[in-house]
């Protein structure tokens, strides 16, 4: 008897969570990441209660692993600082059983990677394709050698080459009309207690305090795709330097050490849902499966849900598996079909919802933006939170698949 082998393409949050969940199900895992080394810069990530609940099912305590911050309040503001909506995180914790937390993304991915067995994670290993003509896939990498697998997890990001290869008729990505800047700044002296997103006209600015005294900052602007200012710090100051405190003080810390620490990416989501999230023994998850705008903070959270549900539905790695090929009763293909059934509807609903919320935040017309702000202010916090129940309470582990040997 041999252990089933999963090859994961991509060492982002979704890929690493999938690898860890499968490892704890008894699978042998190999993670191929095209980057030459682990990321040391980047941004933060908010982990909502649904993602924390999913991580808990595989024994991952994100707060302990990566250090986390729980802000006193969360909400949306106008550029003059007036709150449009604000809620205490203690109220959210009471409603959902736990508050959302914010963690540095590099620290979180490092913690997931450290929980994998030695040698499982290969940096500088670019997956170039998958040969599955014989029924059992073989993963090709630019550096070699080829990797025979019982399962391939395509967690290769928003521009997923494996998605393009297996769904050539899919329309691909849709530019949502905004670019985004992200960075981490060190400012322990500012002691900002709130996680906030500020809405202007066609521009937004987010502030998320982290446990180590740093802040995760993000900003968006409605611009043509490919717009790249020569000096990101100057561009951010030009757009947001006159907004409410503490935004000017935080911007003063941006780029003090290395301007390259400011990441800029145009924002895309998937133009349409994939017809399914699997093909044979290949499963897609995260941005590769359902790239979504970041407006709900659910991109990474849904990738975590994908990974945990996928591992839950698959058979244990060392059960009923002999020889060089799966026996006729192998449960992997049926489990992947069940994965599609469990995840496709939820993730597409979140994708569409994130797109709609983004359109509100990106309004440029002064009358429309004023009407939006008035509507948000008039909505009671209790009612606004109720609208998030399906997201934050929506994670469920489906029942296991049942396979009749053929």
C-alpha cells in the first residue's frame, strides 16, 4: 500500500492551506511555487469568522501562528473622517462566535509552510502543464523532474495557466476599473484603534492595524488598466494626503525604507463562473477558481474554505490504495465532483456580491456618491451585520462522498 500523492501548484494561502489539510489527512504532498523564495514583503490579510472556523477544523490557530490584531471597531468613513457606519468587534464576536482578525500575510503563509513536512515545499519550481491522458496526472515543471500524482490542486493564482489550459473557451478575467496599492508601514506610535475603509469619489483608502505595531494600508482609484505612476508614494500623497487623520501621518511612513514595498495591482475578477471547479483529477481553488474583487475581504477567506472542503471530501491518503494506479473504486474523481457541487455556488455568489459592493465604493459622480453615503449612514448597524450572516456563518463541511466500486 502506498500513500496518495497530491501536487499543489502555488504556495499562496489557498495552496498552502490545501497542502496542510491534505497532509493531515494522510496524503503525501508536494507544493510547487514559481517564486524563488518565500515572500518577505507584501501586505496584510483580514481573516473573517468563516475563514477562522475553517482553519480551526484542520487545527490551525491563525492568531497564534502569525500574530493578530483585533481592532476595537470596524467601519466605513468619508474622506473628512465622518463615520458612515461603525460597529464594535465585541458585538461581532458575540454574533459570530469570534471576531475577525488581521494578520501580516508573509507571517501567515510562513506559518502554514512551517507546518508542512520537510521537503514538501519547492520554491523556484514552475508548473508548466499537467499530462492526464492516462487517467493519472503527471505534473510537468520547468526545472524537472516530472511529478506523478493522484491529485493536482491548481492554486496558481488569478492568471492561472492551468485554468486557461483546461477551460480555453472561458472568457477569463474582467477588469473592474480600479487599480490598488498595498503596503505595510511601521507606526506603533500612532495607536490607531479602528479598522476602517474611507470612501471618496472613485477612490478608497483602508487602514488595518496589526499586532506588531505595523499597519496594513490599501488604496484604490478608478483609472485605466496599466496606469503606473513613477513614484507611488507621491501618487498616494497626491490622492489621499488631504483626507482625515491618521491617513496623512500613515502616508508619511510609506516608502521610507524601499519604494518597492508598495505593491500596485490592477483589480480583476473572473468574468463568469467556471463550468466546474475540477477536471478529472485536477481541482481549482482560490483565485484560480473564482477570482473576486477584494471589496468584501473574502478572496483569501474563500480560498481557505475551498482548501478545507476539498481535503475533507477526499479519501484519506493511505486508504485502499495499492500499486501504481488507483483501483477501480478510487474515490478521488467522485470527491472532486462533490467539491464542485459544494463550492461553486457559494464562491460565485461571493464573487458577484464583491463586484456589486465595489461599484458602490468606486462611484465618482458627486450626486451618486452623496446618495450612497446617506444610504449607508441610514442603515442600522444591526441590519448591516445581518446582511453579512451568510458570509460569516456560511462555512459548512459537506457530508463525505460515497463511492461504489466500479
